[in-house]
C-alpha cells in the first residue's frame, strides 16, 4: 500500500493522500509521497492540472503526525518538510485542492498552497498550531488570500471555520455536497486542461505578480510573461480554430 496515490483522468492528475485511518496525517511516508507525486506531475506531459485530495470522508489532511513528531522530538521543520508550491517547489501548471474533510495545520497549508480550492460542505479549516505549541511560518501568504483580520483570528485562536465561512471570506472557490466533490473538481480541471497550455501557465504566473511586486512592476513583469504566448503557434491556432468553427489543436509552442 502506498501512502499517496497518483492517477490521471482525462488530463487531470489526482494526488490522493491515502491514510484515512490516521486522518491522512503527514507522516514520513505521506511527505515522501507528496514530494514524489509533485515531481511526477511536473514531468508528466499528459497531466495538465493537479487535484490534491485525501482518501475517505473525514479528513483532507489533519496536519502533521503528532505521534511521529513526539517520537522523533521534531524541533524546527525545514521549509521542505512538505512540498510548498511556489516556495520550495515550482509547479507551473494549475493546482486544485479538493477538500473532503478537516484541513488542519499542515492540511491547511496544503489547501492554501493550491491555486484553487473546492470543499465539501462538511469540510473544516484551521491553523491549530497555537493549541499545540507549534508554528506556522507557511501561513505568511494568508493575509494576501483573505482579509487580514480574518487571517489574524484564524491564526490567534486556532479555531476551525466551516466550509461556507471559508467561502465567504474567499479562502475557497466553491462549496459542494460531499458526493459531488470529486466530479466538481474533475470538471473544473478538465475545463482548465482544455485551454491553451501556454496561456494557462502565463495566467497563473500573472495572478501571483501582485503578491510580489508593486503594480507598476507587475505590469512590466506581465508583459514579459505574455510576450512568448503572443508569439507562439498556439496564439495563431486559437483564432484560426474560431474562424474554422473547430476545436483548437494546442501544441504548447
């Protein structure tokens, strides 16, 4: 049995933490599986979008394995303790978190780092580190994703928020019934995968520019990001397909 499964469905790669008996907690096997799965996705030309989820209906990921932490007397986890998209590992293609249950601590990290997030209406989100004397340096981007006062409340109290509240504050994109989560995430992934791949990757990079640069610099960076897209074969294929009333045949060049 592997702790993390990698599967592809119509251009959408599914990376599933498969440790439901431990609420998909991040032990060594899961962490290694996530690193390997992300590397596989990055090198997989068939996979256009990644969906990250957890097995079962109780937990997306309950965070670090506290029993393992106690046994190993873990002190300061390195930044690459788990893969952090855009921080410790670059993932140029889009990523979606499909949150099927609790997303606590390191599970919150995994949901936060994905580009998009869909949650079952039974899902709960929390940064619980203050309750166990641990830390959350990875939460630094949170006030960029949601209002700073909401981020402060989540960080200071460690209290969970339900999926509908997470949707209200902009942490997640959509809330669905548990039985609809996989199909909704798959459909979203397929809609993205059907688009011009160079444009999709450039769009993802553009969306993050304002988090790193003043607006004037962000515009300049965006022009550099998009110029190769305009000059690509796909930029001619899109209008030609529209003219000829056919589906575009993207070449990613």
